[in-house]
C-alpha cells in the first residue's frame, strides 16, 4: 500500500524515531556505523521528498553564518555543561557517557562521519523536511517549536536525560535560526562545525580518557 503524500510526515517521523531507537539501543561497539546508516536513510528521505534540497551548496556567506552560529551554540553548551553537572543528579556521569563514544572509532573517521553524513543529514531531515512541513501546517514559529520538540523527543530512547536536554537545546537553536530565515546551507555548516568542535576538538569538559582507539596502546 502506497503512503499518501499528505501522510508522509507522520510516517517519516515514525521511521526516524524507530531508527534512533535502533541506533542508541543496539550494540555499543557499532554505534557509529548505525548512526551513519540512520543519517544516510533520513537524509536520503528528505532529499527524495524535496528535490529542492539537492541544490544546497554552501557559499562564503553560508560558511560565515554557519560558523558564527556554531560558536554561539558552543558558548551555550559551555554554560550548560557546568549547570548540568551541578544541578542534575547524574549530569556529570551522563555527559561523560556521551564523550566515551569517542573511544569507539579513530578521530579522523569520526570527523568524516560527522561532517559528511550525520551533521548534514540531520539538518536536511529535521529542518529541511520536518520543519518545513510542520511550518506549512501550523505556522512558522509553531512549526519551529514542534520540530525542536520532535528532535528532542527522538533522544528519549537513550535514557540519558542530559542528552535529551542537550538535544532539545540544540534542536531549538537550529529550529529558531531556520524559522528566522537562515539558509539550509548555513544550517548544515553550523551543525557540522558544532558537532566536530564540541565532540572531537574542544569538549565542554575534556574527558580523562583517550579520545579514540588509536591512542589506546
């Protein structure tokens, strides 16, 4: 049975939630392989549903906007890291658990996965596909709020309350920028730069363990 066009959004969200559940609940050692597969699937879905997204190509202005936006979000997370460790019972433990995922694959490989698949795919799907459709149905700002809530909700399956909160903050940040008119190319640059910087280059709190398997000798 073919899914009708107007039913594509709920079906796509259901698929995204299922994919996130499989990604975060599967065997830990293959987390990055599953995360990359989820990105490829959701990004492909977004581009197939909206051919206009295929023309997304960052230009100089997009790069500058994206890097500035990534810097702003990084500043928010520097503050949020301290607050989470002080105010949340398991905040420090949950933040460290996220950073421990760096140990699973070499740094260069993780950077490539984040920059070429995961970061771009998340923006194409959540802001390019989901938010545009929700905004047409509910209005520009309500659509942004619904998208941010949906993005944060997709992380509930992790059981990591700090990660859910972080996803909610990041999702709100990018959804607000999208609603305010930031081009998709700049949003992708922002997401990629922020992912690589906060996860691999300058974590909010540098963990006391090797950042990847190559350093474990």
